[in-house]
C-alpha cells in the first residue's frame, strides 16, 4: 500500500474484517474488504467492497461494485480462474490512473480466463465486449460493438471489429499475436479531422477526413510498420498558426525507416501550397530530411503596416542538427504603408539617435538548427507609400543566417518615386538601400531627390542607417539651409522676404506662424481631434515690435 501511495496518483483507506476456523493444514477463512475515500490523480472515486474466502484450500475474491469480479485460486494445484463482468461500467477511473482526466467512457462485456500459474503459456481467455464508448470532455467521440478476443495455445486472435469515430469516421481493426511478444495488427478506414480537437484543444473549424491503412507486425521493441495516410479536403485553424488551412489533399507513407510526403496540396488563406519530401527515421524520429515547398500567392498582412503577396520555391534538407533552407521567395506585389510619424526636418536637427537594444528571441530546438540561403526577388516593385515617401523598390537580396540571427545582404534599388518634405514632393533621381554587412542586417540608405522652385534646383539627400539617418539640403544656385527652407515654405529666400514690404508674411512671427501651420498643422489636428486650426499675425503700425501671433482652433459639433 505504501508503494502505491508513493506514486502520488492513488490514495485512500482500506478496512477489512477477517474470521477463520479449522486447523493450520486446512483452514477456513472468510471476510470483507472495504476501500473508501479513494482518490486517483486528485479525483475522488466510488467506494469498493469485496469478499475474501478460503475454503478447501481454494482462495476466492468476489465483488460487485462497478463490475462483477469472481477470482479463484487453488493453493495446491495452482489452478486459477477469473471472471469479470462489465455492465455499463464507467471506465473513467482507468483513464485517471494514466492522467487523462478529460477522457471517459462506458463498457459492457465479459472477460473469462483460466489456467495454471506453473504454466501460464497454456492459459486460455475469452473476451467478449458487447459495447464500448469513449468520451472526451463529456462528448462522445468513439464507440465499438462486438469486440472479441480469444487466447488459446499461446495464440491471441482478434476478429475484425469496427471502431466508429464521431458521426462519419470508422476504422476496421483486426489482428493476432502470441504470448512471446509477436503480433500482427491491421487498421483500415477513415477518421474525421474534427478528431484532432481531442489532441489540439485550440484547433477550430476542422473539416475533411483522413484515410488510414496500416499494418504493424513484429514485436513491441522492434515493430515493422507499413502505413498510408491520405488527406481528403482537410482544413481548419491550428493553434499558434494564424492562416486558415483549406482543401488539403495528398498522401503520407510511413515505414519503420522512412517517411514520404507525396503531393500534399492545399490552400493557406487565398494562397496555394504543394509539399513533397521524405525523411529517414531512426526509432521513428527523423534523422535526415528533404522537403520541397512551393507556395503561390500567399498573402502576408501586418495590420497598419504592410500587405504583401509572395510565391516561394524552397527546399529544406540535412540532418535534424543541421537543416539548410534554400530557394527563392518572389514578391508578386507588396506595399508598406505604416506612417513614420517623424518628419525629415527632425532628422536634419537630430543627426544621431539612440541605438536599439536587441531583444533575446525565444529558443526553439528545431528552428535553432535551420540555416537560411534564400534569394528575395520580385515580380512587381515593392511599394513604400506613407507620410514621408512614395517609392518603387526593386529588391535583389539574400537571406542567410539562422532564426535567432538572420542576415540580409544585397541591394534594393529605388527606381522611381517621391520624397515628401515640407509639403513638397521631391522626385527621386537615384536611390538604393545596401545591405553590405555579411554578419548582421545593417541597411544603408542612399537616396537623392530634387525639386525646382523658381530658378533654384533644390536637392534632398537622405543617407545612412535608419537609426542614424542624415538629411541634407543643397541648391543650385547655392543657398544656406535657412534660405532653402524658406524657399520650400514661402517660395522666397529670407533676404527677399526681409527686403520686401512689412506684411504678415514678412515678419519673423509670420514666418514661424506659417511654418507651424503648414508643417505641423496636420499632425496637430490628427493628434487632438480638432477639425480647424489657423495661425495668423496682427501688426500695430504705431509700434515696430508689435507683431503678435493668433491661434484659432475649432471642432465640428455636427459630427
């Protein structure tokens, strides 16, 4: 009892009453045994009571609780007999002992066995189950009728029976075995994919069915397996995987030493995929693999950031300790539209920024062992369209490294586009984003754009790494930065504005008011929720320093 309790799975109390008479050579003993307060894996069970008897040197146990038990053993001849009768018996305690508290079921049938302990190999047994049903979370998912088994002359036979799954699935099972450990088992039929929810609690919208044909022979330590699994319009949403899978068809073949994937096709959202491959197995674990993955029109959506549509043609090969993923990812179309919310004028003022501290990525045994050699290509230019720019980018990149340390190298050329600066659109003359560092992803931006204001050709240069971006302005004819800014905002140099008449547009206060309204008015209205913002100045003719700025704001109350 102590050893059982040490497992931590079973607890309870045993009470017994025993009486005896006769002599030592031929005693007569009878009594009762009660098991109460039984707890299995922290679940309370029903009490059990059975009778003990020793008469004419034959020991017997009889009980009638969840099932009927009649066991007899002769002390001299060593003969034994067992008779178990199940009548709609609750088999939930059986699953509890294995820690499967969500499983349950009921069983009706009988098991009869007889033999001699000195030659157990000559024992005989007969199993006749009239009905068995299994549940998960209180919901019935499998049942079978007329399950029989016969043990005689060390040979166990199980005639074919049908195991029904949910509403539409059925497996035909039959087999035989010997007491020395050899067996031959055949399983044939189909299982609805909804059964996957029994193993994957978060799996939803499961559809289709999986056909199974399996033959398992040999011994438990060294089984010989030959199985074929066929997917028929399988679909659903798997946990921790965002896309919904649809219409999966194809075949898996499994033997003791190999696994083959044959033309496994389906849809991920609106994209289609195809997988072929094989793996060498050792103790049913992959030792080496080769997988070919093709995806057509796979949508990748990052909310409020990017929409992209890609094709892939990838191959994974190697051992489980060293897998190389190589091939092509082709951008069919894509647009990056996330607002930067930082003006290029800020970059002119602040030439350096704090470097980001890299975060530690979670480790994964499988993905840590994958190395990349993937070419990133395009069919249509990748578009950047946000508050700072509209760019058509032609990438020619290579992804290498690992999941925890990916490295992008190559170049992405800007063929055409515009840069927005101070409400003006600069036309891109040349542009490129270089990834030159072979040890880490370190983009270097180099874009030159220009705009013509009257007789001035103004150039805007943006260069450097994204976290230390440098923005420079120049002009032909050459002007100072403040004059170039003034040309962009007011269409005049500061000299022209000072030499003209003293109007609202000429004073320092007016310059600042106009710059505030044109450069930052949109951001202020978006942040505050205002519908109206106006900055103006007043001038007192009697005083030379009397210019004042007026701010007018408003909200449309009819919305």
